[in-house]
């Protein structure tokens, strides 16, 4: 039976031809989906993809048991992420902004305790590093053990735990905090 096999299937060329066909098909599929792009400039210089944080939080406010606030975005800030994020297997809401100075801040809103919310933020451990007062509200500042994680500020504000985290400076943290504390809960 092996003698009836065409010559192309008798050596390593058949494997190379098969791989070439698979690579070409894969490249065509990836190109047609539009989910991959090649850029010669660094990502930092590219445009920030904006999301509709208001629509996301407005919709999610109806599905959670705690009051949800949408802070006003300061001038030049762009909301670039909005998603549900689990804390203790309960839904929490996470919205992120790229600041005018190209920093990053995110706001996590949950009904879970502050310590659990900080632990649920990501896999990086943090320790308390003091407190700050913003608009009469006391915040605990959490610093990471390594440089790859973000600083976080937490407080319990009524029935909700607020966690602010990111790479922005203290002035931008306080600006987002002020805007959050002064915002009315959605749907009220």
C-alpha cells in the first residue's frame, strides 16, 4: 500500500507544505476578523479607545444591591475601560480612565469590605501606608510590595466600598475622589 502513495507524501516536504497551507489560512482568518493589527509606532502614542462609562454603570446599577456613582470626568480624561469585576464572588463595577497627563486611574465599587476589595483588585499584595482625608472622608492608602502594581485608596462611603487605584499622582487621585463623592447615585 505504501507503494501506491504519491511521491509528495513520502518525505518531509508534505509536512512543510501542510504547515504552509495552515499558516496561510490562519493569517487570512486573523486578518479578516480585524482583531489584530500591526503598528510601527509605540502603543503609548496611539489614540485611547473610549468607552461609554455612563451607559455601562447605568445598566449595571440596576443589577447590583449597592448605590453606584459615575464621577464626572475631569477635562482631558478619557474613560477607557468598564467591566464587572468579582470580589468575594459578588459583582463589583470597575471603570478606568486615562488622565490628561497619560496616567491611569480606576474606580472599583462594591459592597464587600475594604480589605477584600483591595485583595480582589488584582493578584498583587499591598500593605496600608497611612490615611488621607478628601472632602471630609477618610481614605486608607495601600501601597504595593513591588513596582508592577498600583497604589490604591479605599473608603466605605455609606453602603458601598470605593477603591481608587492607578498610576496617577495624588492630585489626580483627589480630583477623581472629589468627583465621585459629589456625584449622586445613578437611578436616584
